[in-house]
């Protein structure tokens, strides 16, 4: 069994190789979203193809040494009726089969021999999609005939061939463990999403924030089997997958997620598979969270709800939404900002003893009109448990401050813990980053829920505020109204001040005497000059 240090080293090497392979498209001038989808799709296919060849070798009783030998053994097995049974067993186990001339390894050999045709790769991807429902539509966003890959068929073949050749330098069939592969894939997603966020305004949750939110949700459930987690704005599924880190029964976790875009939806599906999440535990949907409700079949409520939806998204609420059970208890969010629509949707799908954590822009804390009424209803019902002010500039797509709002479906009391974590960061090259010590301070404060806590400089870090106090402020939840971050001037010690002034005066007197004595030795050249010297001496009496 590998040590954690060995795992870390292998993971870093794998990350470096994968990122280097991605540069074939990354440096082509293609938009980040596009080269992300192509690269991650090809990596996924190569991973499954290499894994298939390894399983074939093991099934035939042949020690796996390299892909060349595995490919040869596979081709020979199909000629032998007895050995062909092994292929059928592997197909049943993995839920797919790849034809010998469609393995990633064989296709790269075609690239090397200048016989590669894009149609062969397209057919290989289609065959995998058709092999089982779990793969259906997985490569829908990979348009292999797109002109962004090249203006001619030959240029497109060359572009994709270069990426495949670079990826072939990585042997995904090596027994490094799913965690290592999953983490490497997660790293690549974060790198791509970072660039996508910068260029396309996409919303990617930094791992530090993602892990903080999942730890908040998992509190008290660390040893519980069958925990259910739900993210109605799941993106690549990274936030959901952090549940594995904080539960001692990761194979029992049930994952529910939805996204409105095909690319992130398929990315989340790949991410789940590469993290070895059992197929029966994956419940992902392509759909609009702000449209028809999902999930509408049991189960419809979950232990943990986490999300980082797009901030202040314009949407089109309908008249029917006024009686929609997701929104009706609180009111419908205004068309100019769907923040509270996402929030109340998540709260609706939370179990009575569940915990929800959502990232939103700070405007939700104090904007009025419809949002003010929704906020009042949430506070009055005791649904808002805590408000955590996050550091500015920790998201790639925006430098505006954000908050993590922690909600409960049912709880005793209606007070709110306000935490000002705006200074809990480390300044990095282009933005701010949160370290484990920063997030742990937040978690400790949440768990302790003391009336007030302080930073080392004496400013308040958190303050537990009654509903009555918040009501006095017209249900405004702006954090500076409740957490005092003013650094007062230190009190003046009068006795010390008198001593200091006295000593200073004595020092001045001594220096004046020395200067007076010095100028007494000067003699003017005439009466006028002597008068000037006497005036100067007079300053030091």
C-alpha cells in the first residue's frame, strides 16, 4: 500500500503530465470552455480504454506490463473462442466493451502512422455512449467536426491527434488507485474552470470554500451511513464530491445534482465515475433548477444541500410560482436577481434535521423590496442559522465579497451567528486564498456558537444576534451592523505620559546647556555678528 507521500508525488506527476497534454489545445487560441471539454472528454475516454485493456490482461492471467502487450493480448483473445469468454466477463463487469481498433492506444498508433481519421474516434466515443445508459450522451459537447479544431479535415485530424499523442504518454492503466486519478482529474477541472471563469464568467467554487461548506453540512454526520447530498447548481460536481472526504462510509453517500448546461452536466458525470462513485449512488439531472422542480420523485429531501449558484441572475418568474411550494412560504425572488429563488429551492429540498450552505453575493443581506420580505420570512421562521462574510477576491470570476449562509429547516431559536471572516485569507499571486487554518477558525466558531468571539487584534470575529435586534434594523443582515471590527485607540496612561514628558524636558534642558556652552566659544567679527551669536545663545537658555 502506498504511503500518503507516495500518493501525493504520483498525483502531482500525473497532474503535471495531464496539464502538459492539455497545452496542445490550450495554446491554440481556443476558448477555455472549448479546450476544456475536448481535453477532459479525451482523458476520460483514454482512462476507460486503458482500464479496459488492463482488465482484459488480468482476466487472461497475463501480468500487465504495458499497453502494447495488453493490446496484443486483447486482439489474440478475440481469435480464441475460450479466451473470448474473458472479454465477455470484462464487458459485463465494466458495463462496456471497446473494439480492438477503437481503443485509445490503437487510435494513437493510427496517428503515428498518419492513418488516423476523426470518424474512427467519433465512432469509438459513440460506441461507448451506446454501451450502457450510464454513458449515454456523455460526449455530446465534443463536436469533432468543429472549425475551431481546424478549417479542413486534415487540420482537425492533426489537432486532435496531437492531443491524443500527448495523452498517450500517460498510462492510465497503472494501478495507482481511483483517488489519485480522481484527484488529478479534479485538479485539471479546477485549472480549466479557473480560466473559464476569467474569460466566460463561469462560477467555480475554490476548493477551500467547497470543503468548508461540505464540512458545515457534514457536521454530526461524519459516521452516518447513507448520507444524501444535493447541489442544484452542481457544475462539475466538485462540491458534491467533497462529501467523500468527511464521511467514514464514502461508498454509501447518495449524490443528487442538477445543472442547466450540458457541458458541466456531462463533466460531473465523468467526475463521479473517475472518483469511483457507484452508479447506483449517482443521481444527476440535466435541467433548470428555476424551472420545473427536481427531484420530484422520492427522495425529495436531503441531509445536506450545498450550492454556489450564479450571483444575481436575471430570470423569468411566472404567476404559478406564487403557489409553488418551493417559493410560496417566503415569496418569489424578483426577476432581476434569482439568488433567493435558488436559496428557497434548496431549503425546500432539505430534510427537517438537515443543513444547508449556500454562497451568494453580499447584496442578499440588505437589498429591500421582495428580497427584504423573503429575508424577513426566513429570519422569522428561524431558517437562517449563520452568516459568514468571506474574503474579497477569492473567486476567479469576481472580486466582490461573498457570504456563506447556513440554513436549517427546523431548529430551536431564531438567533443568527454573524461571522466576519473577511480577513481570513492569504494573499496569493493574482487573488486571495484561504488556508486550512482560516476555514478551521470559521468551523470552530460555528460549532462553539458563543455570544461573541474576538480576533487577536481585539476586533470582533463573530457575534450572536437575537431576532429582535435584527428586526430593529428592519431585517437588514449586513455584517458590519452586528460584528464590530473597529480597532479602538489604546487608553492613555496619564502617569506614564507625565513621566515621559518630564524625561523629555530634562533631556531638552541638558541639550540646551550644551549648545549654549558651545556658542559661548564663538566670537563675532564685529559688533553686529556678536549680537547675532548672542541671540542664538538665547534660544538655548
